[in-house]
């Protein structure tokens, strides 16, 4: 009895292994994309597309911001101290994010199954805004 694998079976295994590497489970998670829109001495505006389950790097915000959800979803904000909170952003709605909230080091994660798109308006001259 031969211990050799028949060629058709070998080829089938190779093809299945190849397509398995292309499956969604093994695909790398896409990173968020931030696209500058406008900036002057008073504001900076950018659009961010946040794929599902792609955490942003830990960061802070030095200014107050307005977020407009172009395509809404659920964002988890996880703080460096281990605490976290959920934000439900509805498509077409605007949200105020005060400077004090942004100063806490955190990461953001889209916990939904579809990308979230937001337009961010950062107020550079916000020394008294809360």
C-alpha cells in the first residue's frame, strides 16, 4: 500500500488552504483613516472613518470638539485608568465633546459591524469652553 497522496487530493488541499487565507477571519483589521478638510487659526476640521473593531492608538485631545456623525454607530471609549463608556452616535446628529473629556488619555473602538464616519470640528481657541 502506498503512502503517497493522489495529485487531485493534494491540489484540492492546496487550493482550500489558499482560499482559507483570504477568509474574513484571517484578514488584518483595517486602520482608521483621518482626512484633513480645513484648518485655520480658529478651527481644524477632519473626517475620520473608523472600521469595526479597529482601536485607535491611545491619545488625548487638547481642544473641545464637535463631532457630526455622517454614518453613526456605537463607539467604546476606553480610558488609560481602565474605565470605559459607550457612545451611540446617530447618523446626521452633532455631539459636543468638551476639552476636559478629551484631556483624559483614551482609545476609541467602533464596536459595531459597519464603519463609522464622523466629521470632527476642533475649536483651537477654546480656553473657556466646556
